């Protein structure tokens, strides 16, 4: 009996150790563990009990590898929490080691953190672009490819290199996922807005809104398209129609979706501005400033317009405060360098 119990205990320990040592992929629907054997632009392939399982990129929330170091895990968590500089400082002390996929994780995190800081005005945009481009060239089949392409496009827009932005966003349009293909159009339309090409952007947003794919990801991109379309309407002389489009998005969106909420409230502010309603515009931008400031680009945009709107409602001191915050927190952003 003692031998049997000991055998069972050792077997349980071995099983638990094996499970703990596996690669981990967390998706929207739960977690999976096994051995990640390869990567494509569209999926990670995991070996589970001897059988390959393909996990689409659009379903993946986080990934961790058995062979990665604890500091790399810490850096990934810091990056997810928005502690980008802390993550970079930790990564700078690491020598990329282990299998190729683990090395790619380390290199991508460096490029990702640098890019996010650059878009917020806290790092050099050219350096960030070089890091991302180098990563994309060295790991063309990485599951981070489309995210890297989006960041490259965002950096190109920030540097007013719109042709390059179109090229980078266009590479996302080749994805297998309908979510990513819709995202590519939304991003391309956003670049058109940055150029003042509102009629062209509006047509591209209409293409997204006409999609029939039954996917929560596509539905989210449709909400972004609705928000973008509202901006176009406002700029083309129909701000009231833009307001009507945005309100349902705010009612149905997930309150945790900072990117969507900040974009929607900024668009609402822009519509009210075009309608000559500075108080309503301020209220919209204040939502981004107070509640949804986690998106640096959207927060910088809100502060820029608030610095002007406070003066319109005869409170210039608050306008100065908004501008000072913009210049101190997002000094390198395009919004901090606009008149």
C-alpha cells in the first residue's frame, strides 16, 4: 500500500510539473497549454498530446513560453500594464536566448515598447520605426506581424509619411482573418482623415460598415468605422448626423474598451466643435481626459482641442493647463507641435 501511494504521489507531482512547464496561450475563450512548435502571420501552432492545433492570432490574448526567462515574463506584464519604460529597462539587461520564438518575443517587446513610447512623444519615432522594421524583416512569419505593421503605419502617419502608412496598413489587408482585413481599412481611412481627405475616408468606412462577417472582431471594427464616418460627416458639413451616429456606439461598447471609447468621445467632441457647440465639445473631450486617458494618441488629441475650447468658454487658465499637460506628457506627439 505504501509503495502504491508513493507511486501515485510521484505520478501526480510529475504531471503537475509537466503541466506547469508547458507553453501557455490565453485566448478570449480560455487557456491552452502544450508546446508551441511554429508561428505564421495568422496563427500559432501548438502541439497538444501529439496533435498540432492551430490557434488564430485574432483569438490570442497573451502567450508565454516555458523556455523564457522570468525577467522576460515580467517585462511582458509591465508592457501590458502600460509600464513601457520599465519594461524597456528590464529588457535592456537581457541577452536574447533560447529558441527562436523566445528570442523573437524579446526583440518584439523592445520594438513594441519603443514604438508606443514614440507615439506618445516619449521616444524617437525614427528609432522606433527602425526597430519594428528590423523585427518584421528578421521574423516575417511572426504572429506579431500584423500588430507590427499597424505600429509602423501609425508611426508613418505621425511623421506625415502617408504613402508609407498606406503600404504598412495594406499588408494587414492580406490577413486570413476578417477582423484584420476590416482593421486594415479602418486604419487606411484614418490616415486619409489625417490628410484632410474626408470624402475618400468616408467611402472606405462605408466599405467596412457593409461587411457581413459574423465576428465580434469585425463588429468592433464597424464601431471604429462608425466613429470615423462621423468625423467625416462633421468635416463635410453634417456634424449633427455625426453625433447621431456616435451615440449608439457609446451605448453598446464595452466600458473596458479604452481605445474605442476615447476615439468615440474625441469624434463626438469634433462633431460638436463643427456644430459651434464648444461646451458640449469640451464635455466630450473631458471624458477622454478623465476616464479614457490610457490611449496616449487619443488623450493628446483631446488635450489639444481642450486647450482651445477652454478659451472659447472664457476659462483661459484651464486652457493653459491643458496645453501644459499636453506639452509635458506628450512633447513629441504631433498634437503638441500643432498650432
